[in-house]
């Protein structure tokens, strides 16, 4: 009991990460999936994770967060990486750009980048259906994931139920190599 109170106290006073994603837990707890991914690199330095629902709601939570520390924000870019500054400006985030991190183009690009994990999770060779171009260049990665998983035993990809499991299976080191924003986020949260 005492250890639990200490951990909670430590997290509340520590860093906060607001992440775009569902707070509804009927299909799984997305926050737990992100926790299992991040703890690979942040053991002992875990931020308090706050799920923000959609992109707009996550940005609102971020901009209106009341605490002594500014939170960090992790959201989908939903467009090409070259549109980052435009997205920051469009969402009134330009002044906070140093603590805003993007999943480019969407979180599902992370899953596509580690196709072996998809093959194993869905018990089907999905790798061959993923374009050989960089996954960051795939518009709407979730649409591709829906399409290639449609005939699997687990059924079509579900943005919460399957994402919770897949997040915990990802290799954080490989994500850091493949996605600059994820690498930068881990670096900042580790300090």
C-alpha cells in the first residue's frame, strides 16, 4: 500500500503525457497499451499518461492543462510529415512545438513498420500486403490496416481492442530508429 501511494505521488509530480486516443474502456484500455510500450524505455521515469480522446479534444486538454508543469502531447499528424509546421499553426500549437510529438501519419504506421508483429498477432502473413515504401508515406495507415486484416481470425483491425495488444508488442528501440518524433519524445521524457 505504501509503495503504491509513493508511486502515485511520484507520477503526479512528474511529467505528464497527453495522448490522442480513446478513454472509453469497453474495448480495452488504450492507456495500458501505451504504458507497456513506453515502460520499455522509461522504467522508473514514466510520465502520467492522460488519454485525450480525438485529436481536437487532446489538443484542448493539452492547451488547458492546469498544473505546475506543462504536459507533453502525442497526437496523430494525419498528413504528410512535411505538413508538421502547418498543423502546429492550424491547432495553435506553434509556441509549444517543442513539446508536441506526432505519430506520423497515424499510430497505425507504427504497427505497419513492425510487420512481423502484425504477422504474429494476426497469425497471418500480412507483411506481403504492406507497400515497401516508408510507412510514414502511407496516407491513412489505419485504412490499410483495416483492409489487410479483414480476413484474419481476429477480425478487422480495431482501433482500441487490437491497438492495446499491438502497442505492448512493439519494439520501442525500433520505433525510436524509425520515427524521429518517438525518439525525441523518449529522449525528453528520460531527462
